[in-house]
C-alpha cells in the first residue's frame, strides 16, 4: 500500500517551519527536559517523564508543521508490554513514534543523545536506554536495562537498522531487539514509518512541512518461533516492516 507523493511545500512555508521547528528543538527541548527532570521522581518513576516526552513530541511536530496519521492493527492491546521494531529514516521518526505509541514506551537511543546537557539528563530520568554502537562490550548492559523495563510493564521501542537509512531500502537488522523479545517471551510489533525523510533528511537542517504516516502492524508472537527459528522470525519481521513502510528489502541481518 504505497502513499501518493506529497506536493512540495512553498519555499516560504519551508523557511518558517525550519525556523520554528529548529527553535523548538533547542528551546522547547531545554524547557521540557527541565520539567521532566523535576517530575521524574514522582511515582511511578519515569511515567511522568513519558508524559513530558509526549508533550515535547507533539510540540515539535506542531512547530515543524508536520501532520501525523497513525494506523493501528486491531490486534494491538494498548498497555500490553511488547517490543516495537521500526524503520528509521529521519530525526522526526522519534517524535512521531513517541506521540502515537499505544501505551508507555521507552526507547533505545544512541549514547550521544544522553551526553547533551539537560536534554540527555531528561532521557536518563525518563528511563530511556543508551546504546553505544561503537562499543559492543556495552551490549550486555543495554540488553539488561531493556529487559528490566519490560519486566516493569513498559514496552521497548528500537530501530533495528541501527542508523537512519538514506534511501528507500530497508537496511540490515541488528539482532538485539529480536533476542530481547524472544528471551522475554513478548510479542514483536512491526512498525512502518513513511514521509519523515521528505520532512527532514539525514544531516539536513531544513524542515519541509508535510504528513508522516506511521502504521503499527499485527503483533508477532515470538513464542511460536523460539530461539531455534530466530532467523525465520527476523525475516518475517523485516518483511512486515518493509511492507508497512513501503520500502525495498536490502540484505538480511548484519
């Protein structure tokens, strides 16, 4: 199911969105990170920070003149713990997912984001999980932190490609999210995001107003596969993410 191409916004509208969206990224992120840190200690720990992250996400999308269409498979149970695996093409994938996720979710994000003053502290306070892709020795700690969040009833969101794809081809998947779901016995929900690369490309500062479409697919029950069939499971998850996002399949796992 492909989306019709979006008409390019007028140059003046892009200029306004670039200004307001980037200002919000700096000022809004600073203010809301402080607010999140202030409420992070209120039980249940981290839940109020997630509310702040929802507000941040919706504010960034509004400041950038981005409209979001969210679609949910009827088999998704709001509030039930699962592992969301989504494609990744733009910085705007993050606010799109945080604004639309069904229930509490914590993201696994690159460690560099946690090193940004104030904003990074807010991520720590909210229970988000850092991953250092350049240092595989830290993978065990990342896995343990994610498993702890799942046991606490929170869902985990990961970008299994590991980086933003600059093309319409789905990059190879890393195995962390798959193994996390298999060992926890929780379902995987494939997620496809369309339109965000046209809004803001990788490495670009210009923001083009437009529509992002996020589709949450049918939960895949990992118990039906088990560790012995993990490659088959990975292939099925990749196939579904690619279909939901309207992308071509590249190579398999890395």
